[in-house]
């Protein structure tokens, strides 16, 4: 490409305009990728395209692809080029939407406007293809097992309320392959959540093998047996469409606060995307939506603003709606050019929100707390936060730290933790929650149900999201610290 030149994008002039690319065929499978690139309107009812969900990887690891019939080229992430190569081998002649190619990444205004409609793009796509990367020996075993299952008859699974393949649970080699597979970067990225949530027809591509996402998910649950076969829970990206999350009804700032915590274990190359990538989880799909929540959310999505400006705007907005509950998110110190009380959402925390239980804003260490307690503050010059509080108690002692490697380890250590606490072991709640922990992971109920509120002589156990807590008297408190649990104070 010595005589080639960087491709110059033509501007998108309409609010619903997008670009789509088509892979040009080539007889040589090893040849470089050639594409055509054209603009379309999402409002066109006949538009038919596939959206690609993938991870960019190392921002500096890019490879050139040719655009059109000229010598123009684009530098795209290697993972995108790999996906295009495989899709060309599959003979895919359809139109594709691939963010690294279809958005002018150097045009911040365009990037901002396209991110705002990204939810509509994935919802409008006929199909979404998830590209996990090249095959490994273990991933080949997994995908071969899924392909074999696809040819088997279906049976009804009452627990999951749908038909599944009538197949025995995967063997140890397949289970290990699943464990390896979910360590891939795609499962850790925050962007993929909206991409999966909004897509209607999802396929997973690994190496040159493609299977329906639903079938791969069934493999995690042992197909018709409905038992999780891996030590790690099914990745959130494969669970986000479950009704339990209730995302379709979320259209408020308190719900955004919850989503920020649920996804705090997810990763993003640009830390501003920790917020921006959640936009489509809340968005009504109508192009002319004027809802005040969405309108204000859209104003926050702006790649021309610095990370600090974005996080400060978010904090000031949340402060109006959730009050001082915002300070729970500012547990970890930061050195950024913004007030210390503003949460730094760029910090990579190892656990998502399903590992934490919030006992609500109405009770704190056995005391009734009304909402006014959380909104009684003063804000000077939009930067200095003045608050009032009270002393709950004094930390007497730091106990053992519990670190959970996986579900089996959590089950074992939680059982040991229960044995250290003097409680009524005949409690039906405890027995029920203890028996279910291996299936559901760190059950919220087990932490709430360990000690009934009526048993005043028993320790009080509280699990709060990333919040420092103190103890009063001999009541120990469990506090969440990243991936760790601590018993603080009291007699063990």
C-alpha cells in the first residue's frame, strides 16, 4: 500500500444516517480485506444489515483494509479485520455495521451523535454477530459440542419456560472450555451489554465456527438439565435479557445509578464509555423521543468533553435525585482534577453489582433513616459539598478477609462463615438460601436471611456496595471491599 492514502469519510448529514460496509469477495483467502462503504437511513424499512459485536483490543494494534475501488485504506483494529476475514470465508455478502469502520473515529461530533443512536442501530439490525476471536483447542471442543446439540430434538424446560435440546450435560473437557471461553475480553466489556440486550437474532462466531447465542448459553446450563456446569457464573452479557433485571422499565436517574453499579466490573478503553455505553439500555427506540431523562442523558454523551467534565456532570445530576447516596460510589480515592466526592467510574473494580446487597435507604445500623437524611447537604460553587452526619460507632478490630475465587469457593467459605456466627441454624430461610447458593452464586437472600431482624441477640450482618461502615457495640458488620468480605468488630 505504498501508493495508497487514508480514506476520507463523507459527512453524515441526517440524524438517522449511518454507514454500512460490504465485504468484497476475493478468490484468495489470504488476501487483504477490501470493502465498500455507503451511507443509509435507519428509517428505511427495507434496510437489512448485520451488526458486529467485538472488542477493539490494543488501540495501537491496527491493520489496514482497502475501501472502494481506489487505493484508499482505513486502519482498523486487528480484531475487526480478523472478523471480516472469517465472514468473507463464510461467503457473507450482506451489509455490516462495524463501529470502527462505519463511524469516523476522528470526528468527535459524529462519534457523539452515532453513540446516541447506537441502541437503534443494534435494535434495527436483522442479526448481530458476536466475534470472540480465533479458536483455541478448548474453544473448538465447546463449539463442536454445541453444533452436535443443535441436531438433537427439543424438550420443554419448565424452569426456563422454553424448549431446549435434549442432551446430557457437557463433559469435563467442554466445561473447562467454557471456563476458558468466558475469560476472553469480549465478556468483560461494557459496550457488549447494550449490543446483546437490544439485538433480536444473535450468533456467536469463534474462529470459523458460528452458533446461535442461545445454544451456547444453554451449554452453560447443561442443556436440558438446567444446572450451571461452570464454577463461574454465566457472564452478565448472556444474562442481561432475563426478566429479573427489569431493564425495559428503567427510565430514571436512580435506575441509572443502579446500572452504573451493576456494570462497575465491566471494562472500557475510554473510561467515559462506562457511562456512554449504558445509554441504549434506557432508550425508547423512537427517533423523536423528548423524554426529559433521555434528553439530559444525551447531553452528557459528548466526546468533546474531558473525562473529569463528564464525571462531574454525572455526579451533579445524580446528586439532585439520589442525594448523598452518591457518596457510596466515591469510596476509592482518586487524583483526578475533580472534587473528591465525585465518583471516579474509571476505576476497574473486580465485581459487578450482583455480588452486593443494598438493604435500602431506610435503615442504617438498626436505626430508621428518612430520605431527608440523604438530601441534607449544601453545594458551593458546584464543587464543594458540605454535609452533616452522626457517629455510628467505633471500629474495634479488623477480622479475617474472605476472598471468593468462584462459586464453589464462595459456597465453602460462606458455609464456614455461617459456622462462626451464633444463629438459629433451624431457620428455614438460612437452610433454603444455603442450599441454593451454589446454583445462584452469592445469593442476596443468604446475606439478608442469616439473621432475622427479630433476633436482637444475634449479630447484624450488612453487605453494602463499596461502602465503609462502622460497628456499634459487639455487632459485627460485613463490608464489601472490591472482591473481598471483611468481618469488622465484635466477637467472632
